[in-house]
C-alpha cells in the first residue's frame, strides 16, 4: 500500500506521515510481549524504509494507536493534525502529478 502511495506521488507531497501501531495479535496468531514488540518494530522499520524512498524530509510519527489497535484513538476524517502546516502552507502540486491524476481519473471511469 505504501509503495502504491509513493508511486502515485502521494508520499512525496505529504508534509508528515502518521503510522498506526501495527496489530501484533489476532484470533489466529498469539504472541508474547517480546514477540509483539519485535513484530511491531520490524513492521515500522519496513514502512519507514518505503516512506524514506519517496520522501526524505517529512517527519514520521510511528506507533500511534489508531486503526485496528487496542486501545484505539479515533481520528476524524478532515481533522487537522498538529503536524500539518496551516492552510496554504503546502507547495503547489507539480504539473506532472496533476496530469497523472487526471489520466488515472479518466482510466478509472466506465466507457
């Protein structure tokens, strides 16, 4: 998923990235505390490598308890994060990215 965001230019345009704490157990997988910590560290490291490939400057906040975690923070869609710049603070999109988005939109529509 992160590579897809990177290839589409989303990660390059991001001012900051928040990574949820990866779920380390499920109904099928049970891990002790040390194994859960190691699994989360490996998942976070992999995600950071992909993000840094596409954006070397954006701050990354990892391990935030949102998504499929317990306990779980609720992040409302459209809310502004303290890590986000003020409105109008992001650089404009490049013409290449805008034309790519327009092309993807045309291909995604039924003929």
